[in-house]
């Protein structure tokens, strides 16, 4: 029978519960579990205090004393047996609650694999190359957003061009989560596009367009959020038509695919972009 959880006194009903995250890596896994659990208490707030890279037993005693002083609990992902034993001894001595996030899953997987785990700290980060590629792609998208630096065009896996408010930035961030480095360049009639967009393979260049009336509505709303009048030239139909015609001219000159993003979710547009990108890569274009 599952026992009912007993609330821990914090000295004040308004106090935010504190959870110390102890890890021999960065502690990301335990924090995610702690926050997910806290969300089950009417979305309760929780204060996370990470203690990453715990690799010496002598520091554990001081950490446990601090946890007890703050009437907190511990969630840990230590994999080294000697550190886990020291922690178990310390929390027992001081009457502190500690939750082992990893052991049950390690034991279960050990039975499934039919062998013992390596028990080597930080393996998930060492092995997950995709994680680092994703981080690099996100940083790339931020750095080369909105045509900030044309040099990024030739470094990018994918370049998105189009007029303002066609969802270029959200699309690039979505692509980054797929580990694709994407840059975007706004097309404005008064500014010549960077020559670099005419030098990259056509499968790596995508033009976004949108229905004029929808763009008018989007821009009017954007002006309102900025506290500006909605009848500014930026949102006028005359201006929008001129921008879209100019953008189409540039896209045709570059020879890239053009996607109408009207009323499309970012995921839907991204699916089409990825199809074009990978098809070109397979055929060496």
C-alpha cells in the first residue's frame, strides 16, 4: 500500500519548498524530475539548489547539514557507489529525506541488459553528440538572426529569406532543435540583399511568402503590441504589396524554393523545408 505523503514543516506556510540537487554531473535530470513532481501539487512553486559535480565524499556531510538547516530535501543522481553510501549514511544520521533518481532504473536496465552498468559519471553528456549539435545550432540561429551578420549565410546549413513577419525566426529556431544551423535574412526593398544568398546551393535557401491580407493583420497586431498606431506605413497594403513583389523577384533570381507560410504552423513549414533540404543533400545539390 502506498503511504500518504506527510507535509514537511518549513516554519511558514508561505515558504517555498527547497530541493537540493546533488549530481556527479550537472544535475539536469534530477531537476527535471523534481519540477515535474512539484507540478502535481497545484503547480506548486519549488526552489531548486543545484550542487553539480559532487566527486568527493568529504563535501557531502556539509551539504547534508545545510539541507537540514534549511528544512529541505535532496534529489540525487550519484552513480558512484562510494558516494551514494556516504550520502545515505549522512542523511540517515541527520534525518534528511533523500530521493535516489537513478538506482531503480539502473537496476531494471541491468536486468534487461543482463550486465552491470558502467557507473561512470556524466556519460549521458559524453555520449549525446546530438545534444551538443543542438546547442550549437541554437546559438548559431541567435547569432545570425535577422541578417545580423551576412558571413553566417555561407556557414549555415539552411538560409531562410522573406519579408518581415513571415515567421523566419521561429522557423530557424525549430530547425536548430533538429540540429540544423539556420540563418535568416529579411528582404527589404530599400536594402540590397547580401550577395552570399546567390552563392549557396538552392536546396539550402528557402524563401517564405505570405498572403498580403494576412500579413496586413499580423503587422497591425504587431504595431499594437509596440504601442504604435496600426495605420503606419509598415502595415499598409501598398507597402506590403511592394515588399512581397520585391521579395519574389529576389527569390526567383536566387532560384530557391518558395513556401507560402500563410496560416501554417511552424512545424508544417519546417516539414516542407526539411524535405527540400534533405532531397538536395541526397542528390548533391
